[in-house]
């Protein structure tokens, strides 16, 4: 089963960025989720939200379902 959360090392690898920058991105995304009323975990972000914000809503889902 795919993990529901993505960690900084995976973010860094997927985006080809440094680990400290990946943590900054995760913090930004988690801050957005907090503003929407969600509970967040430091150093991790919801994988679905990460993909929606970086690749566009539904774009990756359509490829996976197709």
C-alpha cells in the first residue's frame, strides 16, 4: 500500500532539490493545509495534496487511472 504521506527525502529526490529546500516546501504546503483546517505532521505532507499542488489537480490521477 502506498504511504499517504511524502517525506522530505522523497520530495528532494522527485524535484531534484536539496533536502533543506524540500523541508521548506513541505512547511509551505502544511501551512496551506493548516489554513484549510487540516491537521499536519511536521516533515511530512499529504502525498495527494503535494501532487495536486505541484502537478495540477487531477493531472496525475488521470494518468494513473487511464
